């Protein structure tokens, strides 16, 4: 059987299972044995913003903060880790309070983080991808080159710089930091198919898997040696596995030409997804444990009644969403069938009808209480993941978009800083106002999630409104249509057009402008 027939057979099976009453009897919205109203899908879709709304959001809201001179670094591409909420650089002589008084877990002002720079490369890549404005590709390539020339070494990549010194020591780097060091470089490969970017991404990925993968655990370790931040080789962390898929592997694998390398990456994606399911997923709450180093971490609270980090809606929905996508990509129906109903459950639990927004997870009802309730405060990245998962499910069943008109409106209204641009880290549920003690840019908050949110918002909106998806690439050579895809989705190439106009910036003149339109996004 040829590959096209295999793919068609798989998608046909997926479609049948997706609508199987026996498989999803407890999750479908209607009971066909009784009278039920027909869902008005047209109304649901019509209430969603058009794709152009996401382009406007990117330009007017996000880039207002990220296309400032202070964001671009000296030299261009050495993007700063920290900026104040108005976009200005941190000044020790007159420190802005949001950085001066920030939680040291997210702000260490003596460190300049590689993961932050890499995420900014990714974001400028998306800005070019959606707008075709070449300055954003110029910024992205400059950032990628800076990382390659300064952070990449024979041991993957440094985690941060202190006074210009790359740190920490080789085996003290976390596998998560290493994954995000690849993000920007890998996205440049996706946009350009420049072999040089792929070579670096492959080298770092190979280092991660050869150095951190423990065959006894069937997991990637967090670190191999204890470090100054208190990290231990004993740690078994969800994000060590998850962020290999999320940070670079899924959409890079889809961009690889057919061959041994692609098959290896497909196998690794499948292995990671299975190990996350087998070792981290807890049926009691329908959540992934953020860590499984000790037994007390296999709960939403530890033995002292404190919240276990990363055991929340955001990490769990992201893991399920990516497990679902890996299952589709690799033809593994076991992963698809596992992820679907659990995604449904979290989406239902997390949605707050009163405000049309998402909850973060669970928290103690009061200090010392053994009763736990929804944590309704809004953390930017978690809201983005819940939106993205709902929009992805809506590509198959548009009813899953029924909440998005409200959650999108909440995002545009309350999560955006309408004065200086960008998106707040946290918005308080009590008054829908930002927590001004949390900076908008720090070591764990760059442009990554908000720009991805805009990209997926655009892609899924176009498909739901029966409109083609238009994206901008900058290929180093001609790429066959079968190897071009819109981010982590599959679609049919409707047209591919190479523009005659050349790029004006020296660092991107070797690439050709290529505009691609897609239909049938799924």
C-alpha cells in the first residue's frame, strides 16, 4: 500500500473513532437515545474572530512591546532577558519595581538566559511567517546566529551567561533549558530549510538524548550533576520530556525530508509521548504529575499540603494536546484515543462560565484547608494552551469552539497591556486586573507563548471560516509541497509562489521569499 493510501486509511479510522458513541459515550454533548437540540455550528463559528483579527493582534498588541529598540539587544540578536513593563531596559540606578521586587525564581538579574533569547528568535520568526515583513526575519536570523556563535558548544548549549561567562558546567545544565535553546534555531530551519540551522538543531538534540536519557528510567533526566540552583540528578520532571516535543521536535520533524533522520525523530516523539502517559498521568484528577521523583509528588499537593509545581491544567492540557498531535503524526491510534477524552475533561473543568475564561488548576480553599477549589487567576501561557487545544479540537468538531469567542475576548480585553503592548504575566480573577508585581518579560516569560497563540489563532480561524491559510517562508532552495506544512498541522498546499523581490538585509539575502497558501488544515 502506498503512503497516500496509508495516510487516508489512518485518517478515515481517526474520523470514525472520533465519532464512535461507544468510545466517547461520556464525553459527547448529546445523547442520541433522547430528544436533543441540534447544535448551531454556524453561529459558533460566526462568533469567532476572523484570521485577520489575529494579525491585527500581533501587529498592534504584541509587536508594540517586542518591536522596540530596547528589545533587540546589542549587538542585534543578543536579546535582553529582562525589560520593565514599559519596555525599557532595567537600570540598576533606577530599578523598576516589577523587576527589583520580583520572585527570584523568575528573575535573577545577574543572569542572561539563552532560553529567553531563543524564544525571542522563535517569536520574530512567527512575526515574519504571518506578516511577510522582512525585518522580523532579519531579527530572527540575527538572534539565531548570536546563539550559534556564543551559546552553542560541544555539550549542547549554555543555559545562561553571567558577566559574559557561559554557565553552568556541562552536566549541570537542565534538559529543559537545552530544549529551549534549540527552539529558535529549529524554527529558522522550518522557515528557511537552511541545512546549517538543521545541523545545529540535530547536534543539540543528539547531545540531549545521548547525555540525559536514562535507559533504566526510560526518561530524560533533569540534570546529570547537582548545580547551584539545587537541581538534582534524582529528579524526574515532566518538562524534561514534554519540552523536547513542544520546544522544537514536533514541527521540526514535520519539516524534515523523508529518510532515516525523520524516522528517528518520529520514533523518539512516539517514545516520549508513551513514557509521559505511562509514568506521569494520574487518573484520579485526570492530570499529569509535574514530577515523579518521590511518591508525594504524585498528587496535586505534597505531604505538607503545598501545591506540587507543574501539576496543573496548563501543563496537562499541553501534554495531552501534543500527545494527540504526535499520535496523528506517527499513526499511533493508542495515543490519539488516550488524549481525546482527557482533553475534553480538562477543558470542561477549566472553563469558568461567569467570566468566559480559563482557570489555572486547583488551590487550597484557604490556608491550611484540606478542601481544594479552582484557582481562577489567569497565567498567560496556561490560557494560551487551553485556547490552542480547544481550537485544534474544533478543526474536527466545531462545537469545541463554542467557548473560544469568550476566552479570546477575555484575552484581548484583560491579558493585553493596552498602553505599552505585550501580555501580562498574571491577571487577578477578583478584579480582572494585572498583577503588577510580575514583570511582562523575564527569564521564563518571553514572546514565545503569545506569538504561538497568535499563529494558532490565525491558522485555526482561517480553517473554521473556510478561508485559506496564507504564510510566508524564506526558503534556501526549492522545497517540494509534500514537505511544507503550517507549523504543527497538516494541510494541502493550494499554491506556492516565489516572489521576485530580494531581501535587503545582508544576513537573509541568500533566501527567497516564498508565499504559500494552504487549505484543509487538520
